[in-house]
């Protein structure tokens, strides 16, 4: 990997940032530790992390006592 240029590494860092930053923000909003988003850099664990976020209870659901239905109530 020594033959890669500095531009390559900047692109790699930019892509990693664009992937980890939004997951970090979502985790913080769900009441979980932000650094957990670094797991998303590991390919299969990142997919597991996204499923875990999607299927877990969020603070907004717990505050209003909502059930796990995805259908909004009128």
C-alpha cells in the first residue's frame, strides 16, 4: 500500500467520515455511545449495527409510550 498517493488516502478518509459521521449522530440520538459508530468500518459488523439501530426502541418511542408499530397513529 505504500504506492498509494496522498490523494488516495484523503479520499479513503473522506469516505470513512461520510459513512461514520451520520451513524455516530443517529447513535447519539438513540441514547447510545457515539464511538460505537466506528464498528461500521468493519464490513459485516456495520450491517449488523444498522439493523440493530433500525430495530431497537428509540427515545421518542419510549417517551410517548408508542408500541413497535411502524404505522403512525392519527
